[in-house]
C-alpha cells in the first residue's frame, strides 16, 4: 500500500531492493557474507550449541557414586573400632586378603564372600542393608 503526500508522487513506483539493475555490484544488499546471498538462511544459535556437544557413543548410565575403594581384612586389625559402617569408613568394599585376629561387626558395606567367611569365622557379624 502506497501513501502519497502530494500529487507529484502519484505514479512513482516503490524501489525494489536487491534485484540487480542500477544498484551496482552489491544490488543493495551490502557487501559480502551470508546475508548478501539469495536464499540465505541464518543458522540458529541452538544449532551452534548442539555442534559443540560431543556425540553420544552409546548410552551411559553411570552410578551416582564412584567405584568403591578396597580395603582388606588384614587392614581392619589395626583400626580401633569394632563396628564399621559407611559413615565411618566411606565408600569402600571389604575384600578377604589377610587374616582377621578379632571379632568385628560390618553394617551396610559391600563385603566379598571370602571376607564374610573370615569375619564370621573370627566371631563377627556382617549386616546387610535393606534396599526397600
């Protein structure tokens, strides 16, 4: 829709930009670059962010806690406490290397089969936690 301020501009057509013609080399589109090309599409910023993310190489369902550190039965002889839980030892697993010389109680820690046998043989107990 054309708006005419006076009668002189009545027959004047509006300018057509970027059609070549008298505009010279750039045809009213500025200079070089993506915006000066015909059919240009500006890439959205989301696509640039997706390109920066590394490709998935399989589904990873990692545990929330890391792998437990290992401690052997023989190392428990030197500790003072007779009752071992996750609170006072942290994220560890008890393995059955070495000999146990006293009775201990282990609650809520992962214990190997051989370590469990040695604990019970020494007069101790292994109490598993409920997963309920």
